[in-house]
């Protein structure tokens, strides 16, 4: 069992105390990190015009960003479960700082890809350890803690349309350099978090309790647990593909269907992402009260009718429906992380890296796959087909209940 997970699980005082200051700081850092990531899809309309890129090439940029996170997050999570890495947090954001400067001044498509890979690497380092900090600071309120942490990230992503409208449209590609300041601020805050993290691990009394309380884990995971984890990942796949389709390509659809400007089209995405961030925040506390499986089921199936009809309604109705769909769909974002962590206790970093990393990876595959599909059959048909993805949430019925989950580990 990793040290940080054991600290939370074996010290009664800590179980009763939630470190809200740390949670809000790590949530803010998550916002800063993901706002930098959001610069990349926000630049798509700018790059499409300035470099004449196809939808497939834009999809490859998003793929490059997300696939690194997808592959590296579980790896870093597994390493950190064996040996905690407090100062990996500021180091990761330093990679992001270098990448965002490269993105701002890259003269060629190939250099944009390299810069995006650096930003993806920084994100991959940040997310598993950030989730671990949230777990350590949670006390007994894991759903709420994970929601505070994750809502920071989703709020950062929600800034993408504003970044496009207010910075990238008037300033162009070079405007991305302003986010080097954001990255530098995040590095400073994460040095503070890393020091707190280190002190928690160096507490001699806590370490003594951990050594006495920890028992060797049974590495044999039952077939039922494996099946449940695979199903959770499949549900993340459906949610990520839909989100990828909206965030990467809906702006082009809105411009084409409703004759909007780039700035106007970004307001649709802003509404989807802002209400998605609100859904992320409320999802954790609702899961603490009504159960994780119930919230995952409601999140997917509740969004399905809206997502299916959005391509067929007038602009005002589409704006409202996108907002509501974003809120409902993202209720499950932090809940799937906590659900996976409780499926396999003691693997906090691995499960966080796997679920969030898988979301990034599926977003990467979705961005390139949907971009190719848009080039092949047209953007309108692609957006219509994407709207049916949340229906896969019916598979949530096959997940074990929260009570069953608890009984497996007693």
C-alpha cells in the first residue's frame, strides 16, 4: 500500500479532518494546469486559418496532447503508489511551461506537435499526484474532495472558448505565450503543495502507525472486480468521445449551421464546459449521498435525450440543451475516479491515473477518429452520430452496487 493512502486510512484524526486549504490550492492548480491545456483546442480555429490545417491534422494535435497523458498517467500513478513523489508536481508544470512557450512561437506544424507533447507530459505528471494530494487532504469526505479537485480541471477546460474569443482571435498564435505566466504561478503553488506533502510523509508518528497497521495486500483481483473496472473504463470511453466531439468540432458545426462568427460559436462551448464544471462539483457530494453507481447511471442516461436532439434544434435551444447536457454528463466525472479507487483499495495513484488518463486517451482517439469521420462523411453527420454515445450509459446497470463494492473488501 502506498504511504499516502495508508496515512489517510490508519489515522483516525485525519479521517475526521478535511484539509480544505490544501484542497482549494490543489484545485486551483488543477484549474491553471487545464486552462493551459485548453489553449490547444482553443487554437484550432486560429490554426485552421493560419496554417490551412485539415480536421484530421487538428485531430492529430489533440491526439498528441491526450495520448501522452493516457499512457503516462497510469505509469506515474503506479510508480507513486510504490514511492511517493511530492516534487513531481512542480516538475510536471515546468514541462508544461516550456511546451506553452514552444506552442506560441512554433513556425511549423511539426514543432506544434512537439510542444503539445511536452504539455501532455506535464499534465501526465500532474494528474495522478494531484489526485493523491486530494485523497490525502480529504479526511472522510472523499467524494467532496475529489469534486473540489476535479472541478478545478474542468473549470480550466471551460476557459477555452473565452481564451479563443478574448486572446487568440485578436493576438493569434503568439497570444498563447501569455499562459507562460499561468504556468509559472502554478509551479509556485505546487512547490507549496509539495512541501506540505513531504511534511505529511515525514511525520514520524504517522509513519510509525503506518508501519504497524499496514498488512500485505492480496494482489489477486477477482474476476468480478476486473469486469467492473473494464466496464467503468468503457463508460469513460463513451463520455470522453462525446465530450471530445463537442469541444473539438462543435464550434465548426455552429459556424456552419447557424452562420455564427468564431467568437459567437465559442459561447456554445463555454456554456457546455462551464455547466460541465458545475456538474463535476456537485457529482461527488451527490454520490456520497445517493451512491456512486446511481449517479453514474443518471449522468449518462440523463444526458442522452439532450445530446441526441441538440443537432436538430435552433441555436437558442441548442445553447440551453448543451448547457444542461454538460451539467448532467459531467456529474459522473469525479465519481468514476472514486468508484475505481474503491474497486481496488491501496492503488490510489494507479486508479486515478488509469481513469483520468483513460479519459484523456479516449479523448485523443476520439478527436482523431471524429476528425477523420468529419472529413469522410461531413461534419453535420458526425455531430449527429456523436449525440447517441451517452446511450451506452445503459451498461451502468451491470456495475456492482456501492454495498456490493464495500462487501468485497471487508
